[in-house]
């Protein structure tokens, strides 16, 4: 086990506590997909990303795009815990005038690199950012987390073709493969089962991992970073609602608000209050 795994495990638990608390307080939000992505986000923000919270617009910073913008509670929690803004902002999620909107907005929230919410656009925008970095002779990486349901969008595959053609080796995409989208199982809605195959067909470097195993997450990122002429996709097999027993693999938590008892039970399980 890597020495940083215990720290990342605790960070991810904190993010999950924040997610459930924020959504309870604001009365709206998407806990299921936020919880499934928590370990990926923790690994990026507390171990991998080259960023400076005191200078969020630093030109040489690594870029991050949460393409599945409805999972922004986990994104905001990571930004707050990383120091981009005070954790005291978190309870303002979705409140009128809050910098923490229901989907990420780059002009409102420190540390947000791209406004998202129109599903499918994260990979195309990430390809553009990676191409811009090369033109500017900057060595940053661009990371994207997309949902598996987003792969229904045609623009994803146009971008996949373009990114491979341009040999954007500093573009690294995670697919949060929790098997669900709002309307049901991915396999029932779109029929797409092997998520690495189409990316490989376009010429991407592909990997599949357990998206809740930090050793696998960090190892996959290192392999992707070593690719110089191919964009990389890491299909991370995850569990929707991961980390709270009564939310795991229950799609009713795609968009649902925990009541006081559910919040207390979740926080007790996660070791908080």
C-alpha cells in the first residue's frame, strides 16, 4: 500500500460527510454521483493536481473539469478542503447569491476551471485545454471526470477522435463507471457495456481500475502521465452512493435529499457529526 493511502482515505471520508451535509442543508442536489466520484476527486486534489489555492488562475496549473457537473457537491468540498475558499461556504450550496451554484460556474467559484452541466462537453473542452497548453508551451495536464451516462452524447466521440488525432498526451479522462444514469442502468438505456473498446478504437491509451482503490487510482494516473502522444482514459469501476451503506447502488439517490435521521446515520458511519 502506498504511504499516502491512509491520508487519502480520510480526505475522501471528509468529502462524503460534506456532500451529505450540504445537500441536506440546501434541500436539493445529487448525492449518488458525488459519492461515487469522491475517491477520484480526493486522489486528484490531495495528491496529484499541481495547483495553487492562493493563485487559482496560475497559468501553469493543472486543469480539472468535472464534466458531470451535477456532482458538484464533491467538487466544492474538495476545493474548500484544499484551501481555495473557506469551508464555511459549503452550507450555502444552491442558495440565492451563493458562489456555489447547482452546477460549477467558473466565474463564480475560485478554483473552477470550466462551467459544466450540459452533459458530454467535458472531454471536448478538455481536449481544447490540452491543445492550448501545447501551443502555449506549458506542461500542465488536463484531467476530466465524466459520467458513464454522458457517453451517450455524440460530441464525446467527436472529441475522442480529435484528441487522438492531435496526439494530446497530456489529456487524462476518468469515466466514473457506476453503471447508472438518471433513467436507470446504463446497460438498459444505451447498451454500451465495454467502455474501453470505443476509446481504444479511436487510438486512446486505456485502463480499467477499481475507482475506490487509491493504489489503483494513483498507479493508473502515473501510467497515463507517461503516455506522451496518446490521450488516456481510465475507466474507474465505482459504486453509486459509495461510502454510505443505505445509498450504495440505489439509484433513488441520484437526486434526493437526506432527512435529519438519514444525515445522522450517514455521519455516524463516516465518523463525523
